[in-house]
């Protein structure tokens, strides 16, 4: 190959490299200008489109928080009346729905103070299952509250196996009478106003300090529902001679 032909080939490659570099620079400049244009002018362009959009007067989507379930205040596990009242808290304006033993039994609206009340709730004999949920004016519902249980117990506890019995005579050296007995259900037992020792099997025991002669005792048992049974007995205490 002649020198002149080789020189022409080298010049041609240099020109090609320069053209390629200019092409790359041109593309980069276009990209930079496009990005700047979108960041600077796009909001204004979007605003202009928004002015002529048919949706311009529609309210935009506003995410709302999840509806909180209602919260009840103190609930007694056992009651001695069939009609009860329940109170609690929920977001103001929400409708609170109460369910008893399955079906819905009532609705009420939480006031501006966030409080709600259900009155005259009818219970069945024995154990009742209750829960509630809240609903807003668009029909959205909260999760259910936890299930809670109320036992309607109208029967007073029984005091059984009482010792000593009415009319008994007790003799010992320490001027004490050991009073024992049992209730047919869990109950608080007092002897002359003082708490007796209770055991898991519902039996009870109490050491009553006495003087010689006639001793009157008042045994009282109150179950978890508040039902009360009273029994009064009279015994005679004699100090045993040595």
C-alpha cells in the first residue's frame, strides 16, 4: 500500500471518532435538557391540563384511617339481674352495634364526648356471650371487639356442712371455736363480719375467739353476682376443765 493511501485511511478514522464523540455529546445534551424541562415545566403544563379536565371539580382521594373498634368500660363477669346497662367509648358519630348470644340486639351512636350507652340489655339464665363493632356513615365497619362473657345468676349461694350447728356446745381450753363449712359455689364468706379462710373446693374455716357462755354467730356468703345468703346460729362455749 502506498504512503498516500495509508495517510488518507488514518485521517478518515480520526474524523469518524470525532463524529462519534459529537453524537454522544449531542445525545447527552438532549437528555439533560429533557429532564430539566420536565422538572421545571411539567407542573405548569399539568396545571393547565387540569384547568380543562372534566374531572377538575371532583374531590381527590383522601385515604382514611381504619375505624377503631369500640371499647367497653368495666364489665362484670357475673350479675344477679337479667337487665343490664353497658357503657363504653367509640369515635364520635360512629354507630356501635351490640351482639348478645349471636344476633344483633341494639344500636347506639357515640356522642361528642365519645361515650355510648346500651340500656336494658336482656340476658339469658347462665352464661351469655357479647361483642360489638362500630360502623361509620359510609358503611365501613371496624373489627369486632373481643368476646366477653357475663353470667346471669339469680340464685343465692348455699351454706352447707356448717360446724358447729345451732344449739351445739363447744368445750376446749383456748376460748376459740373453729367454724367450718362449705358453699355450693365460689363465694366470699364472713363470720361475724370477719373474712373466713377459703379453699379451692369452696370449703371455709375460721377460728372465732369467744368467752364462756352463749355465742351468737352470723355466717354470710356472697357470690360473684352479688347474691347473698345469711345464716345465724347460737352455740354455747364452756371452757374445758383440766
